[in-house]
């Protein structure tokens, strides 16, 4: 399983609905993390680092609205898109859903086809490379479908790890990634790799990016990690 496979967190207390949704998302190529309630969702957000959250409105104890509010007020999770599911279709609910910061809103019973389209739309915004789009940063162009990278029009030779590192950086230029975050995203959570391995591959990526000249676009942030630009 590729480490950069996009992850969806499904938060739904009804087991049958949770499974149908998870099954369809897995069939679309997503990794799925499942939560039965709001408390579990808030724990899994930290553990699984999801790219998108599909969140049911009606949950026991902590409601979907409260979960949404908490996710959207924390700086480290604020940018994760949330698609809210609700059985109620009144306009006021829609407005409340959007006021809590939900990025999209789907009324139950929903069509699976429509929900998948909404998930893909959020993915294009949150993880453009995972959605097969072309990424550009200054004179560097990365085509996530053909795995080709060019700089100022010249093709760059990159190893698979360096390609995944560059994809991660190019999806969010300016964002500072810690070594641990890069390990999770590029190598995967299930593999034990020393954080110094990250430094080795960053060194190779820097070399690869400058193989035809140009300045080093990667920035070392002391005590924090690395960033593009
Ligand atoms: Ca429910």
C-alpha cells in the first residue's frame, strides 16, 4: 500500500452505514479510518492524519457539529476538509453546518455516486497530487500521473522516495514539515525508519533538483524540519 494513498476518516455511529461508506471509499482507492463516535474521531484525527473527514451530524454524546467545531478551531487540523452528513434538509441546518466550518454538506439519504464526487472534489483541493493533478512551483513541474518532474523544462531524474518527498512539499508550498510528519507521509506509519533517513533523502532531493543548475528551493527550518520555499 503506497504511503501517500489518501486517507478518509469516516465518522458514523450506525454500523451498516459506516461499512457501506467505507466499502465504497476503499473501492475508489482511499485508505479508510473508521470512528463510531465523536470522541473516537477526535483521537483518530491525530493518529491517522486524514486528508478528508466524512462526518455524520447525528452522533451519540459529542455531536457531529461539535466535532466539526473542534477540528476547525485547532490549527493543526483546521485545513482538513469536512463533508457533513445529515438526515435533516432544512436550510437552517445547512447554514449551521457551514457556520461550524464544514466544507460541504450532504443530506441523507444520499446517492453514493454523488458523495464520491464530493469526496473527490475535496481531495483535488486538499491533495492535488493524489487526485492526479499537475503541480507547479516556480520552474518545477511535477506530473503525478506520469511521475515526470521537470525544472525549467529539463527532465529531472528522481528516485521513488525523492519523488514522494517532492510531491508532499509541492502540495503545500511554504508548509514546514517535521521529520516525523515526512516519515508518516512518505514512508508510511507501519515502517520503522530512523528520522536521520529523512535527512539523507532530503539531501538527495536537493541534489536532484539542482542537477541542471538553479538554486536549492528547499529550506531547513532549525528545530522544526523542512519546507519548500
Ligand atoms: Ca448517525
